[in-house]
C-alpha cells in the first residue's frame, strides 16, 4: 500500500510539473551573426568573423508573449580586418522591459547593422511591452592579443509614462575605451 501511495504521489508531482512547463516556457536559440567589416564598440576598427549568441527568452503563461530575455556570446571568432589579429569578444545582456526584444526579429536593423544574421527572423513572440517598465543591462568586452581591454557596462531603468511611452529613469554607463 505504501508503494502505491508513493507511486501516485510521484505521478501527481510529475503531472503538475509538466503542466507548468507546457503553459509557460523558456526558449533557447543560437543565432549566428556573420560580421564583415563591422565596427566594434570602443575599438573603432573594422573586424570580420562570426559571433554565435546563446539567446534565452521566457514566454509568459498568461499572454503567450515574451516577458524577459537574456543573451550572451556562446562562441566568437573576430579578427581585425586590417591586421588579421584575433580578438576575444564577450557580450552579455538582460532585458525585462522589452526595449531590445525586437532586435532578434529585425535582422537587417534598417540596413545599418554590420552583423548579418543567418536567418530572416527568429520570430520571437513579442506582444505589448510591459505596462510598468523594467531594466536593461549589458556588458561588452573586446580583448586584443596583447591583453588590451575595451569595455562598456550599462544599466538602464525604464518606466512607462501615462501616454504609454518608455521613459528612461536612470542610465548608468561605464566606458573604458583606453583613450
């Protein structure tokens, strides 16, 4: 009898756990950006190569749309376009306000983006942006072969005003471009 109760209890927990996963889910993608003469922050030199991102976003159970997103570099091979020197590239970011979510669906970025994606769109399910606002943080780092580092760290907090527009409440940036 104890074994039967244990099996029923384990089954009930498994059903409850699986039903929550099916209603709200986290999606993981690995978008690849091919770079041809792309300018890198702080470096001010053209680079070529590729960056594979690890993109994770969460789909809200109630709405069926994204409610938060995280991206970081999974693998990168970037080289100086003039000298062929290899750079180490780190890039990570978090957004629970919706400001950067559409980036992954707009692959050409209006023709101004030097990162060309390997797919037309990742079709991230973006609904209405959060009604209260949120935070966006990002950190970029490029390290040269000689160990010279170029870094940018930023944290931005947004609120949504009564007109439904995003307003920056605070924006903290730390740029170390070795200038």
